[in-house]
C-alpha cells in the first residue's frame, strides 16, 4: 500500500470517493520505529523510505471585521486546493460555526469541537470530521466557543493553546486553514500564534482598510514576541461588484499600497457564493462551473505559487512599510489610507 493509499484509507474515504467517517489521526512514526526496533531492525528515517510529507502550511484567515469573506474564503480555498489533490484541514475558530455549516457538518456531527481542543478536553485529531469535499476535513465549532476567553482567563500560555494542539496532529495535511472570528480576541491571537501565514480577506467596500493597521500591528507583535515564523501571505479582495464605482477605487488603492501582497485574483460578488452554505457545500460542489468557483480556483493557484511572499517585518509598528519596499514610498500608513478610502469619495452607488 502506498503512503497515499494508506492516507486515503485512514481518512475513511468510501468507494464513492466521498469521505464518510471520522478522521483517525495518523500513527506517529515513532510507533513504527519502536516496533521495528523491537524486531531488531535498523530503520532509516521515514522520509527516506517513503517521502514523508512536508509539514503543512498553517494559514490564519483573519480580519477583525465581520462579513468580509473570511469563512467563504476558508471554505472555498480549501475545496479548490483539495481539487488539486491536497489534503486540507479547516479549523473553525468562530463560535458561529459558519465554516462548519458551510462544509456540511451538521450540529449532531460536532460531538467534539474547537472548544474541546482549546480547553484540552480532547486531542485535536479526535475532533476532526470529514466534509462532503474529498480531501477537506474540519475541526468544527459550536457556540460553546464563545465562552473560551472566560474559561481560559486564568490559564497560563492561553494564547498558544491552538499551536500546541496542532503539534503532531496535522502532519498528514498539506494545508491547515484557521477560520478566525470577527475580533482580535484570544481566538484570533491563538490563530496568529499557530500560523506561519496570515491571509487577510478585504471587502471591496467602504472602510475597506479600517482596522487593517491594527490587525497587522497585532500580527507584528506576535511575530516579535511569540511566533517569529509569522508572515503575511496575502491580501484577498472579495465581493467585487463592478457596478459600484468605489469598488474599482478600493482595488486600485489597496494594490497601490500593498503591492505584491495582494492576490491578482479578485473575488466577484456572486449570489452562488452566498447560497452555497445553505446547502452545506463549498462552491466547487454547489456550482463547479460558476465564475465564483473559477475565481477561487485561481486564488488556490496563486496561493500555491506564492508561498509567503512578504514578511511582516515590513510593518514598523508605527506604519506599514510593505509598500515602501515595492514602491520606494516609506510614508504609507493604512490608517491614513482608511480615511482616504472611506471618507473621501462620496456616497455608495
Ligand atoms: N464573493 C461573495 N459574493 C457574494 N456573497 C458573499 C461573497 N463572499 C461572502 N459572501 C457572503 O457574505 C456573507 C459574509 O461572508 P463570510 O465569508 O461569512 O464573512 P466573514 O467570515 O468574514 O464574516 C455571507 O453571507 C457570505 O455567504
Ligand atoms: Mg466567518
């Protein structure tokens, strides 16, 4: 049995190719070594035998604004990456559980959730369930998660709970997407401590950049103090509506200031994307040929190609120098930009 066949079997993919059963965490290589050592064999590292998979890319999909497309991006990107044969885990970090619902995990299929994982009641591996999209698995969330800040208030190292929970539990995945709630609280901080990449969806709307400086400043703080691996892997413009003149302007402004950090692909406003969660399906299964599916496929391609383009080091703490690295202009500040984009262009259309 090849490693991939072995992986598929362990993930419970039925003959239809649709995963049907609870994810069973991979057997740690140490088990194998121990067994072989007991048998008196000398065992070369697993990677030399079968090409052990590289550790997954762990990506926080975050923006403290609600309704900007974090969950839609997590779900759709997961599905598009899985179409390319990758194994994806979506960790639902929002008490509203929208990513879980959007990936077809009914309430009765959430016996163990992110809450149990973060409180230490259950190992992350035991909470993973399969979604209707082959290759996409989910750590679901329920409203219980809303109490986590209070629950962990007196606990030490509460900001690294997720990071520790992921350790050793996700080596069979290629990408782990952390779908953050609309706040900069403990859950988002846990995501930024656990992740190596930060993907920020921005709605092509008024106040597009509002709060972005604060998010990046928080990420920079976490990078300096806890997680030096953290980098911005991309800014994704979402819900673009060409009928709204301001949308074009927002795209131009965001590109001018964040340069190559911004995905080339812009996600259109598309009613199919808004409908899909109601059916518990990612867009690629709900309407595979739609332009929304195509747009997220293009994002997946860019995501795989870019692999952490711009380090957060460009954030100085008082201003954003990411654009300066690209344009030579060191004076760019998202806060200023916010006031320009959000207040300087008249009413919406
Ligand atoms: N590109 C899009 N076109 C149309 N509706 C969208 C699009 N992206 C997201 N939506 C809808 O907008 C709402 C907010 O999106 P969501 O992804 O849940 O945002 P967030 O997770 O940032 O709060 C949802 O109802 C979602 O279905
Ligand atoms: Mg959400």
